[in-house]
C-alpha cells in the first residue's frame, strides 16, 4: 500500500513538472501578421486573455486593435483556472510584407569606425637606427584608433597627416580595446624618406562582394549577406561606421587556400 502511494505521489509530481514545463514553453513574445491565426495549444486549466476577452487556445490578429500603419503591441495574460496570472506574452501585429528575391552579386565597401590596427613593425629612422615607437604603448592588433591629440581619426589619410605634422613631437592617442576607451602616448620617428611614422599597420576600410538577397518595393529597403564581417588580418569582427554598395562584375574566381590570405594594410 505504501509503495502504491509512493508511486502515485511520484507520478503526481511528474505531472506537475510536465505541466509547468508546458506553460514555460509558451513564448514570451509573438509576432502575428494581419489575418493570421495562431494556435497556442490546449492546456488544462489554462486560459489566454487580452483584457477581459478569453481566446482559449486560438488567437487571431483581428483580436488586437491595431493602429492604422503602426505596429500594435498588446499583452496576453496566461491564467490558471481563470484566476491566477502565471505568465504574460507580448504579441505584435504587423502588416504583411512582399519582397522580391534578387540573388545579384554586388560589391561592398565598408568603412571602419576609426582606423583598425592590423600589424606592427620596426621603423628604420633617417639615421639608420631601428625603433618601435608603439612599444609599451598598450596598443595591439585589433585595437581601433579613434582620436589623436583630440582630433577625430576617421580614415588613414587623417592619421598620416596628423603624424607627419607632429614633426616628431609626442602624440596622445585615444583608442578602443575590447570595447573600452583608453589613452596612450607615442612619439613618431622620422623615416628614411623624411616622413614621420609610428610603426603601426592600419586599415580604414574593407572591400568584397556579396549577394543582394531581396528588395522591398514599398520602402526601397534591401538586404544582403547575413553575418558579421571579420578583418582578414586580425580575425575580429569589424566595427563599421558606414558602407556603400558598388556595381560589380566578376571577372575571375581564385580559390582561397589556408595560410595565404590577401592583405592590403598600409603602414604608418
């Protein structure tokens, strides 16, 4: 008898656990298209309500009073035995959208936020001495330089001009490392050609090709790719400031090989 009660008790607890898991499986957020009907599932003792209206297990977008030309968000109360609120589900109704598949190859030109440090090298001075101006500065590959002497650095040309105009005077450099803004100092060295350099290889843009996925006629919006873009040298995701699409024609295809990436950084 005791064994039977124990089994029944365990079975009861198991049923309670499964019941809780089913309630928890109800999503916290739903998106419906106008005219769409959604079956939330049948749950013993569970009801779905918007305000005072009971929708049982079926919800239609028409049940939500959407504003014209605006997405309307409402809340579904998930109630136990029509008394206790056990969960809230946020639901939005949006207009149906028609998109046109494209599949056309397009060029991409992407500009970084600041300039990205992709390498470092010694500088041979005008006196044939070797220097590492960046040494002990804290700057490393993958960092982004955003300001020099409080002047915003948006591209490599700006960095070149500031470094050359320094005439060898110490520069205060503001850069981003792992999302944190830091400040350091580097003293440029006069290179053999008379210009000044700080020994950093930097890049302000990346170029490539992608596929234009679809076009949305009513807004003129389009989408391409679907993933982050990594720098070829550092392997880190590129923090982008802006970009542009370019007309592209594929002339040839060169199969990539491990250990031979294409590089095009510039040295400063």
